C-alpha cells in the first residue's frame, strides 16, 4: 500500500514538473526584448484598448496616439502558458481644444507602464495592460 502511494505521488510530481518546466521550454524559443512584432502588437493595443485616464491623458483631449515604445524589462512568468510581463515606456501625443477656431494644441506624453503578453491561438500575440 505504501509503495502504491509513493509511486502515485512520484508520478504526479513528475507530471507537474513536465507540465510547468519542460513543455513551455519546448514550445517556443524566447523572443528578444526588442522584437518588432511584440512592439507593434503593444502599440496597436495601446492605441485601441487602453483607457486614456490610465496613461495620464486628460479627459478633454480631442485625439491621442501612442507613437513609440521603449522596453525596460521583460520577465518570463512561471507556468505552462508562456506569458511574459513587459515594463515599457510609451510615448505619444494628444490634442487639446483651443478657443475660437484655433488649431488644437499638441501635447506630448510619456508613461512607464506594464503589459502582459502571450501567444494567441492559432496565431498572433495577446496583450493585456496591467494597471497600478
């Protein structure tokens, strides 16, 4: 009876190690921190889905756009899902209205923020913004 319990626990432990360490290692090689595909996905996500209040853009802004991304840190998250956390600075501009038919004023912004990225099946990159 004791041998069966020890054997079952050893099998479960081996499966856990294979599931959390070996499979993610074999799935895909690590992408470099300056990967243009990841950069394009984050910029596209930031322009379309990030709440402007979370990146210090005023509510009265007419239009805003993220133009540049600079990576600071890439952290592999543990587990079999092959997700990464990226700390990056996003730079862009926003337009604020003026009075009496004048051109809108263009202001720039720069914010350091976090994104969570992973693989999106069947192909592509999934991006999430991590708010503080």
